[in-house]
C-alpha cells in the first residue's frame, strides 16, 4: 500500500472520520449488506433505479459503508455524487437549502478517472471526444460531429427540463469547438446550479432556465440519462447525515423535506427514474422517532415500516431500510489486525503486537462499563490506533504497561483462537 494512502487512513480513522480513499484495505464484515447494495447497483446499470436507507448508530460504520460503496461504484464505471446534509444543506428549504445540496452533489461528482470529485468538465469533454472519435471513424467532419451531438442531445428533450439541458450541452460543444474558455465556464456554472437568476442565464447562455430548490431532483434524473449517453453505467447519489432533517425545529419545514424524500422514493419504485440509485444514511432515532423522524411522515412510515416476520436476527435485505448491527468481536479482531499491519507498514517496522496482545486489547475494550450497549467500532479503532502510536513512540513500554496488568474475563461471546475468523468482502477493484 502506498504510504500516502496508509497515512490518510490512519489519520482519518484516529480522528473519527471516514477516509475517501483506501477503504478496500480495511473493509471488514457487512458481507450480506454489501451484497444487497451491489445487486441494486447492477439493477441501475441495467436501466433501473434503487433507493435504500442505511441506518445505524453513531460510530457503527454506516458512513464507512457508504464511502466503500461509493468507491466501488466509481471503479466499476458509475458516476457518483455525494453530500452530507447540514443546517445549510437539506432536500428543501426557504433559504435555498435544497439547491445548496444539489451544488454540493455536483461539486463532488466523481468518476473512475476523477475519484475525488470535480469531474463535470471531464464528463462533458469525454462525451464530446467519444462522439468525435465515432464520427471520425465513419469519415465525418466537424459538421457531422455537431449533427450527432444535436441528435443525442435532442433525445433528452422528452424529459422534464430536457430541452434546456440539451441546449446547454450544445452550447458547451460550441465553446469546446471554438476554445471559448469563458463560455465553457458559464455552462459549467449553469450545470452546477450556480446561476441565481434566469436573467443572468439568459444573458450569458440564452437559456431561460436555472436549477432551483423545486426542480433540482428532476435535473438529477436528466444528468443520469446524460451520463449513460456519455458512457457511464449510471449515477449513484449518496446522502449522509439525515439526522440534520430530524433536527429541524419547524414541523412544516421537516414535512417539506420528507415530502421530497417521498417523491424520490415513489419515482424509484414506480419506474419513473432510470439509471439512478440513492443511498441515504441516518441513525435509528432520525428514522423511527414518531414525532420528528422519517416515520413521523405517515406516507413514508407506511411504505418503510417492516412487516411482521423480520427480526433483528432474521433480516430482509431487499427491504428499503438496511439496519446495521455492530461488528462482531471476531470481525473487530480482523479489523485491528489489519490496522496493526497498516501501522507497521507506514512506519517501516515489523509488527510487535502479537495475537495474544490483540485479544488482550479487545478483552479490555469489551469489558468497559456499558460496553455491551454503547461501545462502537469507531471507539475501538480510535483506541487501538492510539495504542499502536504509543507503543511505537515508547518501545520500552509493553502492552500491559499501557492497558494495565489486571486480569479480565473474556468479553461476552468469548474470543478464543478458534473463534477468530475473517468474514469480510474483498473488492476486486
């Protein structure tokens, strides 16, 4: 593993945040959940649509799972947009919060060749270059290229706001052909929702339309169709921190946001959306609270509530809500073993923590007061990286010096040599 990736991984995990690169090196567990989501992605590639809520407690790994899927999707030829909701970014609002979410999504547009976001110019130019290559192979010239672009762009006109989108695509082609950097920049601003008034868009681009709080979702559907025409398999939309909708104090504003989620959900299930998938991450409270959560909106509750037969032990992974349980103790062992080797690789030393040391560390963690209900992978990871840092910086110290020499019973469930096994998915990216 490159040292740069190892450093990003350890620093991010120590700080309690999810890194955007290198997740495949430390992904553990979630085999069934990942398999279900990858099936959704296959359906999107076939022209369908998908919608899932990923629900888990703080620190349970839902953001990690979302980013893992994001990286997998870009590697497999999808375009991905992602955003974290906040007081300034929602699905709807009176102060442009819905548009702010759209802007964040477009700013973070990622592809295989541009995995860190900002891929919009690359997508447009790849589309144009692909058409030029096809036309050149057929013996055509620039006029034939423009005719082909008009034909393909006009196919979008049947969608809501498709005429304006097609006009913007053609305008970008003209700017590309004439090497007009200012016009290209203006078209990119229009795609990203950065025009505040129709008058400005009309003046700069002769387009009497802009992305707003009301129409940004319809615009995402057009972008998904365009991306497929540009050679991508589809568009994956990843939205995390749904808890920020739960925290909105005004009930009408919350209801407007849940109405937007309902619109997206209905579109997906009714087949009105194509080549687009949605993953939304939130906590159990922000989903199930009957006064302020998603379930407070009856139309959503009736669609999302589980039936009578699914339990915490027997899950229906085709349901719209995937509920994450904590990683097992065996899976946590595999994870900290990976982190031990990662740390040693980064600082160029032979791993010093033995199998017994790792068991001892987990025993201490799982026997803390309240660990049965409150300990999370995030806390265990943070503590373990801190332990490896201290031992590396203080080679005269032993694990027992740091953790204490008291004897502990094995954590509930019993960690033993026979129990430790690897139950995780490795991505072939």
